[in-house]
C-alpha cells in the first residue's frame, strides 16, 4: 500500500474545480454551449469514486463503526448544519428584503426548503453521503466477496443506475444511494485491484476516452438532453448517458492525475492542487453562499446577461466561477486562521 498518493490528491483538487464549474453555468440552454455543459455537469461522481477508494484503502481495514460514524458526524454533518443555517438565514433575508415577501410567505419558504433535506442546492450530497457512510457494513461485506462477485455486482448496480437515473431535485436519498453506489464500488474495486489496473492504464484510458466522447456527443446531439438525468425511480425514460459519461470521466481524470504525479510539476501548480484538495470540502460547503451572493448582486444591479451569444455566456460563466472559487478559498482560509482546528466542525477543513 502506497502511503503517499499524489494522483488522488490531484484528483480531489480537480474534482472540486469541476463541481464549482458545473455550478457556474449561466444562461443554460440559452447560449451556453450544450456540449460543454453536459461535460461539466455531474462532477459529484468523481467525489464518490474517491470516497469509495479511500473507504477500501484507509477505513475498511481498521473499521470501528461507531468511531467511523462519529468522525463523519463531526467533520461532515456538523459543517453541513452550520452552513445550511447560514444559508437559510441568507435566503430568508433575500425573500424578505429583496422580494418583499410577507413573513408568512418567508416562513412557508423556510418550511419547504428544510423539508427537502438540504438548504443550498449542491448540499443534497451530504444527506446522501452520510447514508453511504451509515451503510459501511454493507460495503465492507461487498469487499469481503470474491473478485468475480464484486465485478458482477458493480455491473448490476451500474445497469440499475443507468435505468433509474438521479432523483428529481436530488431529494430522494435512497435513490441517490442506489444511483451513485456504482461509483463508490468502482473506487473500492480500483483500490482492491490497483496494481493490475495500473498495468492496463493506457488501454483503459483510451477506452474511457472513446466512451466519454461517444456518450457526450450522443446525449447532446441525438437525445437533445441537457445536463443530468432526473426522474422518479420507477419511471422509464431511456438510458442515462450522463452516468456512462461520468463513469468514463473517473478513469480519464485518474489517468491524467497519474500522468501528472509521474512528472515533476511546477511548484506553484503542485501547491495549488494540493491546497484545493486539502480544502475541497470547505469549498464545497461555502461556494453556494457565494453563488447566492452573486445572484443578490446582479439582482440589485438589475443586470441579466442577454441570451444567445455563446462566447459572452462562457466568459460570464468563467467570471462566476472565479467569484465562487476565489471567494470560497479566501473565506475558508480566513476561517481556518481564526478557528484553527475547530474550523473543521464548521467548514469541513
């Protein structure tokens, strides 16, 4: 077992960049290039793959369930609750001061928001991943199966996910767990068979590249579907091409990070990726607040970018990305400096 794995450090850094990029898209379906949007959406799958890898590599061999879950409560659930409380306060002020809604409407908005299980949209991930952590004994049982059974179950769960799609609004935690379990199992399998799979790195990357290009082009130009696939669990609405694309993307990003790890990167690039990886959870928790702030600023300025021009739309989306990312990084560092190790309970870092 390798003690230091820079490829996974780089992958965590790139994963959070992809997630924030996906949340920075402006004028969706009204000027932003559909092909690029379909590539940027759904970056959460990379986080789930990484979590599965480290569950097998770090936690499973020495798992004490109670200690494991208490660690996740302190480092994942508590920051989620604190940031959600702050987000709920910001939303209530926005509804009241900007949109002049009466207190009864604000209270009703708070109720329906909390009922979803999360306040800020990207944070649907936390109830889902906490459910995955709670099911750790099942994933440990999966690890103890023979290699053949593990690959077969990965295939079965993948076929179920391709048919089932993501839940509407990402509210149904059970459906999310079933949908994303293949990415978690893929991470487990990569850890379990890392030496063999590294030897097959080149053909696997080439196959993944072909799969990504095919599914990306097919989804964009033949199904005319934009972004992630969402539906009720038992409805049938065709194949989830986004799932297959992100399955391939996990291999491609891992291959890229392995390539980077095998080279002597410029110190600034290396340090930058390490910093992003280290504070990735903090960025994940904080960036929706800056997305909300950006909406307030443009709302007060009464500015809306006209639809239609893809170059202008991409440039404006890049501006949003810079605002979200730089604001989140600055805030995370500011909180870390003032709270020290206690900041982990508030922002996950």
